[in-house]
C-alpha cells in the first residue's frame, strides 16, 4: 500500500479542481508556478478532478517524480475547503483520512498533552 507514514512529511492539497489530463511534468510546473511551492522538496502534492472522484499525489523521490492515483468507484472525496492561496497544508494522517473517505472539514484534533509527572 502506498500511503504516507512519516509525520515529518509535508502534504499540500490543491483546493481547486484540476484538468486530469495533466501528467507529472505539468503538475510539477503547476506546483511551482501557481501554488508557489517547490516541487523538489520532500512533500506530497494532492490534486483532484472536477467531480472529486479521482485524486493524484505527486512527489519527488531522489531522482524523479512519482505520480500516484486513486479513483473511487462510488461516491466522492470530501475535499477540504479552500483558502485564498489555493493550497492547504495537511498532516499525513489527515491525508490518509481524506483518502479513506472521511470529511476532514468536520474533524478536529485535540491538542497533545505532554505531562512530566503523574503527581
């Protein structure tokens, strides 16, 4: 299974629908020119089609781009709400929830508690 596991990995979701005829090179140019991000960093860039039934993940791996795609046979992805920049940062866990079909717009994580003692 090809899912992100590293919590240090940056995930950027393009909040607008994309033309899914675009391949690796076109999506990499879009990451740099339209989203203002560096496509060569250790990050995942996530795109969806107009009907929100297909997602593509683009990432750079050592010496070349990789493109991963998931298509839903029924229903649609619950895409996160956009902002002015057209991109939204997620955690790898949130991306996995999104790919599993959860509506991450309605989910909120509680803050992490860091206790030093039980007394």
